[in-house]
C-alpha cells in the first residue's frame, strides 16, 4: 500500500512552482501541481523529499509520456532492434517483378 501524505510534505518542502516550466501556483490552482517521483518508485518517499519534484499537471504528463515512449529501449537503442522491425518488405521481389514485366 502506498504511503499517504507525501504530497502534503512535498508542498511544505518545495516552493509552489513547476520544476520544468517555472509556472507559479497559488491555493486557487494548487490542484494542478503534482508530485513527481524522480526514480519512478512511488513507494520511495524519503523524509527529505529528495525523490520528489513538483511539476504542473502538463509537465508531469509529458515526463511520464517520455518514460512510456522509451519503455523497453536502452539509451543507445533505436527502432532497429528486434521487435520493432518492419515485417512487410515491399521491394523484396522487385528484381523478379521487373524481369517479368519485360
């Protein structure tokens, strides 16, 4: 079960500013400021807040999208790895097709 209360602790520790876009927040829009776990582990909530950063909902979503888009790929991998290769080869028999047309 995830620890509760880390958001309140993070809001006491850090200024109410998005760590990415620097948008400031007030009590009126504070619900749009979210706690991001730097290491991705929502159970890692050290008392000093070293695993947290406050991000606006938009930057938080972008951060998680970057992670999801890179899932399964190492830092030096590209789309050429097995599993992401194209299976359709439209020019595979091109030479034979051209010979038949002549």
